[in-house]
């Protein structure tokens, strides 16, 4: 290495949390303020970027569902290149970097490049979105286990996870394209068709929107019917704990809640408070 080469920088893999900017951690604020370059995702609330230091380079690397855009390998290369050039780099990701955030892949690339890095955990959407919807994902009287799965998977989606979470709460990330199939599979695996379900869009944001119903309601919907109304970002919560929402909801208004039946019949769109 030439004596004129800059000392390599450091990379922070930062969880921005679920959307509400006030849920950002203190460590995340510190790391953003120390970074020369910030690569941020589509689901990162822009208000989080106010913590960037003046003059920091902001790079939008967000991927929106199936739309073409920057690839994961290109993001990895960008992280490595900027850090090798001497910059302190923040990789800002929605939720938590290591829970369906592909932070593990980015960390592997940094290790292989011999670069210094640090992970800054964030509040996962799987926890916060349920909480803002008034749904405790565990409860002594309803569920003592939680299974997190991705609705998008290399093998379509993980049937083993569905079986493993059959008796507890199931939280499905990136659910819009496969949730109807997942509901049908759960019923086939023995879950009662009457099991409560809530699908939450833009959880923790003021525009939070909730669709409520049962596994049977979901299983009867087509992928097209769901996609037409439930656009990402969306998380599904499945289990008896969902029934507590009517008692525990505290955030948002009842006008933001609709029935899953409304995806077929708009006349059924508004649910009673």
C-alpha cells in the first residue's frame, strides 16, 4: 500500500427503526453525526436524516419491491469503496439491520474487505408496528412464542417457519405478495380459520392503516385483490393476540381501520371503532 493512500474508514450498519423518527436510538444519532457518507433505504423516514452532519454525502440506495434499482452487490461495493477511500460511512436501514435487513450480507462484505465496522441495532418493525397497533405479540393468556418470517423468500416463502410458529404469534414481513398463500397454508397446517389477523401499513407513521379479519378472510382473497389495496410497506400479525387490539389500541384513529372483506367489497370498508 502506498504511503499516500488514505487510512481506511469505518462503516456503521444502523437500524433506523420502524418509521417514527423519535424511535431512533441514541447510538444511531451519534453514528449518523460522525459519518461522512450515508447510504439510506427507501423505508427510512427522511426526518431521521436531520441527524446527519453538515456536508455529509447522502446516497439513496432504496429498493422498492420488485422495481429495478441498485442491487445488493452494488451496495456492498459502494460501502467498501467509500470506506477504503477513508470515509466514515453509515448504512442506514429501516427497522433492524440484522432482521430481514440484509445487514448480514453487508457485514460479510466488510469483513472480507478487512474493514472496520459496527452494527447499531434498531427497533424492529416487527415489534414496534404491532405495539403501535395495540397488539402485544406475547401475552400469558394468548401466546408465549413469536415467529418472524419474510413473505419474500428465495423459495417463495418458508413453510417450515409456518409449521414452527403454528401455536404462537406469527409476524410476516413483506407480506403483500404471499399473505393469501400463507393464510391458506396455516389453515392446512391446523390453525383455526377463525384466527384473528391484522395487516398494518405504514406502521408507527401518522398515516398508519390497519386491515383486520381472520385467516379465512385472507385465504379467500387473491394476490391481485391484496396487491390492489395493500401496498408496501406492510406487516401481517397473525394470532389470538390480535383480538386484544379492540381493547388496547392507542395510536391513530378508528377511521384508519378497515376489514379485510373491504378488499373485495368497498361497501364494507369502514369498521366500527
